[in-house]
C-alpha cells in the first residue's frame, strides 16, 4: 500500500505543463473580465431605469378640511410639478412611452398612472 501511494504521488501522468496552465489561466481571466464588464453595463442600465422611474413618481396629495362647532381646520394640497429635465410631452424609458399629461377633469388620463387628487372643498364663512 505504501508503494502504491508513493507511486501515485510521484506520477506525473495527467498533469498540465506550465505553459498550458498559463494559457488556460490567461483565457479564464480574459473571460472573467468580459463577463464582469457585461454585468457592470447591465447594472448601470437598470439603475438608470430605476432613477427615471423614481423621477416620474407623482407625489401630489390633498386632504379636506374639518369643521365642527368648536372650530375649523383648513385642508391642504400639494400639486407635484415636472422636474427641470422632464417634459409634458412624455418620456421614453427604454421603449416604454410615459405620458405625463393629465386630462382636464382631474381623473385618470388613460396613461396607467394614478388619478389626480380631488379638488379641495370651499371653506365655509
């Protein structure tokens, strides 16, 4: 058993030569660099899409006032406007057209976005 173990350890059958190892290592490293570059480009593209989606979020809100015999609380309204780099005609997000214009009735314009907030009620005298 000892002789077989020593023979196995000393045997060089099946081992790669140093030049073959160097060639295979170089090809593997070049392949990894190309793969990492592709992953980097994909991550940058997805982060750009995500940033564009966050920029197009409509953060408008409104709430009605409350009144009773002891007092009156006025409601509030915030109308989200377009950013400097946005346009009302729409934004192309990688082939997906986004319509930012809402219709005049304050409802959904059919663009798939949330409806506009309702107008505030008049304040009683």
